[in-house]
């Protein structure tokens, strides 16, 4: 269990058969029953939505020196001769993504190079995390697209899988014989 809060349970399953076991569970699951205190025999329905997502790859992003183009140019703006005569401004470009950073905060080329590489790495990490988050959100929306997955009708003693069209006895389903 990773998180249990009001109306939400998040858990992680790992192992050889984890994906195989849960691959068909994404969607809306309904549970229909007639409670013992219901006098008129009305059916009460509860629903849950299930998302099945892959755990993102947690390997750290490494900014390799051969993937960076570093240019030392003369600074611009205020600063007089010291800034305009020395090539202390650093432009760092990531070859793979095209991300670019220009730093001329310090008079030291060495210090500007360290700052530029750090800022470039931070921007690429942020971009990667946004892309991963967008992909996860897309996958979640796709799974919740109104697809009714399974309905358990307790009063009839049957479980219906709406995707495959299969029906099971509630007792077999509840005992786990079908898993």
C-alpha cells in the first residue's frame, strides 16, 4: 500500500505476473446489491474506477559532456571594457534536445560554465518530468474513458465482464477460483 485516503487506494504490485494479472482490470467496476435494510427491494450500485499504470523508470538522467556544445562569447550590456574584451559569457546547448542556456552573470568564464551546465541540466530534467507526467495523464484518461469493465450483481449471483462478455457465478468469483 502506497497511499490510503478518502476514496482512494494506491498500491504497487511487482513480480513476474504482475502486469499479466492486472492488465484487464482498468476501467469502471460496478457492485449491485439489495441491502438487508432495504424494504422496497431497490438495487444499490457502487462503482470504482481502476487505473493500471507502469512505474516510471527511476534511472537518473545524466548529462554527458559529449552531448553539450559550449561556446564562450563576449558579454553584452553594462560592465565596460572588462566585460566587452573578455569572452566570459557562456552559451551551453544540449545536442539531443536543443535546449539552450546563456549565462554571463560572473566575470569568470569558469564560474559561468559551471552555472550554465547546472541550469541546462535542471531545464532538461524539468522538461523530461513534464513529458512523463503528460504521458501518465494521457494513459489515465484513456483508461477512464467511460468503459464499464465488470459488474457484480449480488441479487442474481452473477458477475458480468462487459469487455469479454463472460459471466461467472458470484460464489466462484468471490472465492477466487477464477483468478
